[in-house]
C-alpha cells in the first residue's frame, strides 16, 4: 500500500514601524567593513531565500546557552536569492555571499501539539560571509540585538568545524536539501567529505541509471555506515518503489518491492505493495501469492487504521484474483 509521509547563522529585533516598510534595497542587507572587521546586522534577511531548518543542530553561543538551560532550539538558514541563483548555476557560492542563521526556541506543547516541536521566540542571530579580504576567505559573526558585530577571531570553533566538515567550500551545503544535489551534479563537493545517507530520490536515480543491484548496493552500504538512517525504514524504501511505478519502471519496481518484502517479511504492507504491482503488471499468479502472504502477515498485525486499510485492500485483491 502506498504511503506518503517534512544552517547558517543570527538576533536582531527591529521596532514596529509606524507606516508600511519600504521595499528592501541593497542598503538594508548585511554589510561587512573589512577595515574594522564589523558587520551591520541585516534587517531584511527574512525576505531572503530560506535554505533549511535544523533541530538542535546549532552550536553557537545562543544555542548552547539555551540547551544548557534545558531549552531546545531550531535554526533556519537564509541567503539572498541572487546568490542562491548563482550557486544553482555553478555549484559554488559567489564572493560576498552572506549566510544568516536564525536561532529560535523549539516549543513542544500548546494549541493542537501532542508531539513534535515548532519554532517560537528569537534567541540569536549569527552570520557567515565569504569575503576574500578576510584571512582564510570566510568570517563568522554573532549579533546581540540591533548592535553591529565584530568578526569572531580565527580561533573560534566555527572556523575549524566548517573547514573540516563543510561539503562545499566552507559551508554546510550538505544540509541544504535543494542545493546539495546540485553540488553533487556539478562536482563541487569536496573529495574528502564524509557524506550523508542517501534519500529515496538518490536511490531511485541509481536504480534507473544502473539497475536494481546498484540500488541495493547503495542501500546496504549506506545502512552499514549509518545504521539508524531513515533509509533503513520500510516507509522510505516503499517510496522508492512507488516512484519507480510512477515512472513506469515496473520491472525495477517489482525488484524493489520484492527486496522490501525480503527485509520485512512480517509486514502486510510490504506484501500488499508487491501484490499491487504484480497485479498491475499482469503477473496474476505472483500477485495471488503475495496477497496470501500479506493476509498471513495481517493476522499478526495490531488493530488500527493502517490495519483496516490493508485488510480492505488485501481482501478485495484476493476476491479479484480468485
């Protein structure tokens, strides 16, 4: 059965204007003066392009202070649209690119929330800039309110961390889900980058390009390196199978669903997906066999909405194929 399942740097608080704000101009963005090593806080970064958000992933002063006090944090990364567009063309960040990291409290209760977290008040604002006038070519800043920020000294931990672990130049582009694939395609990811687990789209692309065996090898290698990766869930691999179906790669989809059933032989959902695809491919004997295994697994499944849906799908298929 098909299942569908959601870096870098700052805290400025501007007073509410008495009249509507004028359109953002270049003069309102972050400005760095290499003579003084000071950056003015950006007023309009919220109109920039949003790149990603992380939970408990920031290690700057504001986030560490919050976490020491038992408060979880979210960080969100913003970059000017023109610099994102340049990256999309080249796979590298243009000179002058400023990354803004907004840090907010992660609340876990209130309204309709019974699980998960959402962002609330602003805790801090930090920034990274690519500027050849800075020793090493990169500078980091931590803002306090509306005050300008002095560039953090080169001994600050952020320099070494970004230099050692950034996937593209001095940046954590590996955590920007819409841009990291571009960097990989353009060959700008550093050769010694440790990597991150592949997602469903990457696995599907490998299967289409090189066959199912290559995809399975990618899955197994990733799970050997990152055993807790979401790639190791039936849900994510099921998405790979249905993506192959959508592209009319039915034989490859059948291999994918058969592998899922091999990995989760007690899953009624795995057998249902395999049976569904066999039936669509006109392989009715195989569809009957997979449906029978799905029904056997269903008998061991706990009550609930998913069980009810699978019960209906499997029994209706069994009747059709009788």
